[in-house]
C-alpha cells in the first residue's frame, strides 16, 4: 500500500513542498527513510514507531519505506514526524489514503504521541497558500502563527489519536479561530522608554530623528555616561510603524529562528537587537548545521545596535560589510547557498578614546598612538558605511537639572512618519522604502542641486577630503533633512546641517 502526505521543508526563510510517500510491502520488517534525510529526520523512525504504539495503534510488521520527495534536497529537523506517522497509518488502511487530500501537514512527535511545535510554520503555510493549498494541520502551539495567513483553514493538532480520528470519520477537529488581527503597536517592549527622558543632547536627538526618518546608519561618539546607550535604546520609539508585509517578512525570520513568542505570533514592533561585543562572526551573519538567521537578519526592518563598537572582534565587523550594502546575507553551505534578508539600520556607539574622556585634559591621558590604535579597531570600510556620525559631549549640569520638558517620542515620531510617507510616495515604483537605500542613479534623479548648493558641496568636498561614498551619503541625508522639513528641493540649510554630521570623517577615519 502506498500513501502520500503533503508537507513542506524550509530553505532559508522560504519553504518548498515535500511529499512524504510511505510504502508498506511484505518482506522482512524494516523501516527506512530515503530522500536525503539528516540525522534528526532519521531519528524520526524511533519517535514515530514509539508514538504510534503509545497512541494505541498497531505498528505494522512490514517492510516500510518512506521517501521524502524531491529527493535531491537535504531535509532537516523533526517536522516530518507527523506526516510520516500519518502516512504509515494511512498505508495500514486505518483511514482512506485520499482523506488527507491536498492539506499540508507538519509537526514533531513526542514518544507519547502528542504533537510538539516546530519552527518555520509561517513560511511553510504562507508558501503553501501561494501554491493554492487552503487547509493545513499544524501543532496546536503553532496554530496562531499559521492562522496569520488569511484564507488558510488551520486545524490545530494536539496528538496523533486526534488527527487519526479526524481522517477516519470520527471526532472532527474544529478549525482554529484566530484571535488577533494585525495592528502595529509599540507598547509592550518599549514600555517607559521615551526621548523626553534624555536631557540636553539636542544635536544627537536631531541626528537620531534624521536617521530614523531616512533609515540611515548612525554612529554615536562620546564619553562614558553621556547617554549614548540611553538614546539608542529609545530609537524604536520614533521609528515608523511596520506595514503588514514588513511584519510578515520579520515574522518569517523569527519563525525560522524559533524565536516567536507563543500566542503572540506576528511580530508587531520593529526589531531592536543589541548583541554583546563578544559575539562571533557566524552568530552575527547566521549559519550553522541547520542554518539559522543571525543577529543581522533578526534586525531586518529594524535596528542593530552595536554598543562599544571597538570592542567587537574585527572579523565580526568585517562580515557585515556586504550585508550592509546589499540588505541580505548569503550563507554558503555544502549543498549550495542560501540567503537571509538583513536590511537593518546600524546604530553604533563608542568612546572617543580608550579611557573615554578625550578632550578633557584633566581626565584623559591617552597617547596619540593609543587613540589611533583604538580607532583602527574599526575598519575604514565599515565606518564608510555609516551615514551620520555625531559627537555627544558630557551632559551639562544645567541640562540634567532642567525641569523644562524635552520633546517626547510621540511628537518626534509624527515628523518621522510624515517624512517616511513622502519617501514611500517618491519610491513607489522603485522597490525601496527609505532615502538611505537610494543607488547612484536614484540619487541623481531625486537629489538635484542648484548651482549655489553645488558650489557649497564642492568646497566642502575639497576642504573635508570626502570620499565618493561620503558625497552620495551627504546627498541622501540632505534629502531626508529636506523631507523632514517638507521641502521639494534640497537647499543650503539642509546641506549645511548635514555636513556637520560628516565633519568627524577625518578625525575618526585615521
Ligand atoms: N542626557 C542624559 N539625560 C539624562 N540622563 C542621562 C543622560 N546621559 C546619561 N544619563 C544617565 O546616565 C546613565 C548612563 O548613560 P548611558 O548608559 O546612556 O551612557 P553611555 O554614553 O552609553 O556611556 P558608556 O560610554 O559608558 O557606555 C543613564 O542610565 C542615565 O541615568
Ligand atoms: Mg553605553
């Protein structure tokens, strides 16, 4: 007897269909799985055998062959347990082989026959839905996640017995009723964080506003305790809300990484990741035997915050150069490559010198060579990918003491959102969302300068010895400054403001 169950496997954050074919034939009892299974899939045999017995069914004493088609891609993980078990039960004619029809089935089994959640349910279901599949059976703990795909009927499965009864005409499983619709909100994780708490530092706050509005990378430089970490943590409170498509894309990444919080399936907030400086290059970019997205992908459509930048391993920073440019990271594997999206905004913080108090002659005794060595820890090419650099001086006592309320995040966010809308309109046929993503041709098209502005830029370029990349960045940031002001054209004030964010180029690009 042959039975075929429809399932799916993951490739990066995408999914492809897999047919689980089970054949029972007479001969010496055996149980083989073919179709490039990895060790977790091979171990499936033991789980399936025990789970079927412990659910009160007889395990067939036959020659059992399971084929995972297509056979030319390596199958990983334990998500084929449930389809294999059902295939065996169907092949023993416990229920008609046609009963499962076109439904997608996935799930890991416990030895007692209960169904455990698996990673990557959203990409699997989303992809299946695009192929025309309209029903799926998923572990009950993944039901909310699967139900995010509108138009898909989701059956939550708790154990083998339940699903076997469903297919053999016994007690039916009721389709899952989703209990959340998409609405972006930023409350839960950002509770209590607000720009209003940061006293003084008006320049840095303005730079953060520009960075948030245009999706620009930013580096904060200042002595200990000047509020760098404080400010960076508050950045998500002024970022534009996620669109539904962005949210789905992030959720797929978190689903594959196994980081979705139960019952809160869709990611509502822009991610904010702040890995420790001891992180390894592969934890940043992603990889591993079963490839998992790294920090740069977990920051997709959000913020990657690297605090104490010079403390990071140099090769960890090097591996980010390409993803920073391309918005995706490619991981090489034995059997081909796979790509994870990684379009994030980089926010970095550092002290100006090893002791942190450069410029304060009483406190700082760092020698020039020590300072140069400290700066050299960050490679020029990485610094070159940072659009805005801002120096944050120590906070003045008057600012700390001041009780006059600073602008709050909600007010700043309003301006950011307005500027973002202008960009969405401008780029609606370009496939990009932020000024920071413009390529050279787009910069030429959207950042025209009149002779006066050109003259200013020319002299600044010569005096400040800027690189070609810096030139393009200045135009992009100036575009954002103009958008924040609601201006059609980039004018002198925008350029002058933006030039000060590049004035540190020579000081730090030693
Ligand atoms: N501008 C500010 N307004 C109000 N409080 C501040 C400000 N700057 C710093 N503080 C206070 O100092 C603490 C330390 O600030 P923060 O951690 O942001 O400093 P930092 O610049 O990151 O320093 P380091 O270089 O040591 O990491 C904050 O938790 C806050 O209590
Ligand atoms: Mg800090």
